[in-house]
C-alpha cells in the first residue's frame, strides 16, 4: 500500500515540475494549479503518516495484544475469584473457564500457578505453638482440538500445620500436608493429571485421569478454596464427606437447560494405579442453579456416595450457596454417614454455615468472611467439635493477596480443651 501511495506522489511531483513557468510572464492559471497540487500533496502526506501510524499500531496489537484466552489467563492468575462464574470459583475449578477458551489454541501448552504461605499461632490451656506452611502449584494446560483438554497440577507443600499440636476432626489448615520425604527433601507431586472430553455435541463432559473428586462434588462458591477463602477444613469441604485422595478416576457430567446438573464419578481408593478395578469409590450428584449468571445466582447440590473401605456403606451430603447483589454471599452444608462409613471416617455428621462480603475498595478486591460449624464423632462418648473462623482478605496488587484469620475451636477431636488460633495467609498468583 505504501509503494502505491509513493508512486502516486511521485507522479504528482513530476507533474508539478513539468509545468513551464515563464520568468517574464506569470500564468495565473498555472499558479493556481500548482497551489492546488501542493495542497493535494500535503493531504496525501498527512494520509501517509496516519496510515503508517495505524499500520504500526496493528503490528503492535498483533504481537502484544490480548485475546480472550489471554484475558482468561489473567483472570485465573491475577483477578479475584469472585470475578469467575459461581460454578468455577474454587482454586482448581477456576480453571474450567480457562480450559474452555484454550480449545481455540490447540496444541499450545500454557503454564501458570500460585504460591501460598500461612503462619499460625495456636494457644490452648497449657501451650502455645507457631507453625508455618508453604505450598506451590504449577498448572499446565493445553487443548487437542475443540473437544479435548489436558490439565496437570504439580504441587509441593512444606509443613503440616497446627493440627500436629491441636488435632481436630476437620483440620485447621487445609493447605497443609507436607510432601517432604523422611530425609527432609521437598518433593514435587502430581496432584492432578487428567484429560477432558466433550463428545456428542458437548451434551456430556467426560473427565478421566488422576482427579480430585472434591473439584466436582460438594462444590461451594463461598467456601471451597483454602488459598483464597476459609482455611479451616470444615469450610473447604464437609467434614463428614468421606472422599478418597486424588487417584485414577472418571467423572461424567451433563447439564440440562443450563440449570440442572447431573454427575457420576468413580475413583480408585489407591493412588498407585495398581489394579484400579478393585475397591472402587462411587459417587453421584444432582444440582440445580437458580437465576444462572445473574447477581442473585443460587446453587443447591445433593450427592451420595458408596465407600469400598467401609464395606460399601454409604453417606450423603447437601451444599447450598447464594450470591446477592454480586456482593453478599451465604452458604450452608450438611453431611451424614452410615455407621460403618462413620466408623471408618471418624465423623458421623457435620454441618456448617457462613457468609462473605466482597467488593472493590480503592481498585482492589476486599473480602470479609465468617463461618461456624459442628462435627459429630461416631463415638458417642465424645463431644461435638465446634469451630468458627473469621477472615479479611485484601488484594495488595495484581498478584498478591493477604488475609488475617482468627479461628476458635471448642472440643477439638471431641475433647474439652478450647483453642484459639491466629494466622496470616499470603497468596501469590503468577
């Protein structure tokens, strides 16, 4: 395009200089013609400069501009979880929206992750202990065509949290659980590694590989992420939810009318991958979404499971969350186990409820959370464990969040000693 413009300008210049001008006699018509041509040349020059500026801008946007996928990656890495759809707000479930967009970039492997540190000081009747926990996650994700996704989560954790000194049924730091070997060397573990398929015109979603069943069952928009929400185990998942650790498994999901959600899941209780057809954990759920995508979205989920290590006995649970004006969040959970599952798991029943307030202050996310719950042991001679947590989370910049946490425990693990724990959590996205 530039060559064509320069050629036209050259023709005009030749035309201008070809016009004869008599030094003895000035032709008024020729002068006017020359002025008109000069005006046209100036206009063309301005057009050339403008087009060149626009061309450079297009090139810059092509290299540096952000696509929908880039925006979703930024969402996963930097923004507050409340910006994501209600169904995808917990830590690894936030990946769902990103993975759907990555189908537009088949074969391209992307990386991102997060790091979390939690310092906690616990005080009981006769002791005071301070513990530190640090975790590090690396997410790798790609797509192989429109209907096939691959996701890998590599994790390393240092520290076992305050439960070493103040044991509870549900745990006081759900991010704890050291991956160190006995020789003190930190190990990077494969937390999740699965492929997801959406056959039959995306009517059904199939997830297969090493999966975390709590990503799909017992979901909760306000209490399901120990890195950004409550850190007490009772407010991350139901304390009575007898679910095996991450292991080879399969999950099927179908959504009807964007409101009714049906899920089935099976998982080996052995993470080794050896003889996965034996000792199969089974779970199914049905969920309903009211006013999906609105500022008043509400979700109700009911699930039931069968545990092979408890003589295939059963348990069930229910989870509810509701967003009001996209700022106020309330939630509740309840779970109950058959006697054999309760004996195996240690918890007969559990309930919890709470609320969160989330809004932007001075351009950054600020959240306040309050929750209370009770856990009942299968041993009738033990008291009900009661736990409460209060936290305030503040976004410091694009990558960093900090939150103080205050936890109160009464009758931890069925005893009578009260415990108060103060903690500081810092979370970094990258």
